[in-house]
């Protein structure tokens, strides 16, 4: 698994682990499997691949946590996701309940310049439509966040 351009699947697993570990706990493979609608052995296999690539620390029967490089990717993907949900709800007018799918599809394709533009357009929001925090980006340090 090369660390250059990652597949959408790898990004999604790292995002899932990021979300599951936001409160400081390890991401259990059964929880990852449940999020992905796959069997626990399938989730374990992918977590082991991510560990071999240096993106996660994996402790069998306990769970996974992100390495610094895995955390950075997971943080970036969830940032894009939550910004895009805000954009779809606040600007486009999509109901919050309908924003998840489109945001998930777009988060993998949005270039950094567009991510910054969306963040600036929205006034550097600190929370997503679900109230969860939006990790700050490089553009967020110079201006007040809403």
C-alpha cells in the first residue's frame, strides 16, 4: 500500500478509525466492521494492512489507533466531509438528513484549494451539521472561526 495517492477505500477506513477514536478510545474491529457493513474478519484484515503500511497501531483483541500519518489523513478526510455537509446544508439548502451521502462522495475528490474556499465561504465553521467538531485547516488560523 503506497503512501502516495491513497484509494478511496483506504481513506474511508482511516476516516472511520479517526471518528471512532475522537474520544480517545481504541477503534475496535467489530465497530469498524459495523460501520462498513462487513464481517469482523474483513475489517481486521484491512486494519492489519493499514498497520503494515504504517497508518495504524493495531493490538489484536483490543483495537486500533492512528499513527501520526494515519491521523493526518483521517483528520483531513473528516474535515472535508464535515465542511461539505455544512456547505450542502447551509448554502445549497439540502436537508441535513440528506447531506451525508453526497458529502461522502465528494470528500475524496475535492482539491485543497476548493476545501479552503468552502471553509472561507462558510466563515471557518467549528462544528459540522451534527455538532461534531470540524478540525481546523491552515486557512482557519488567520481569521475568526464561527
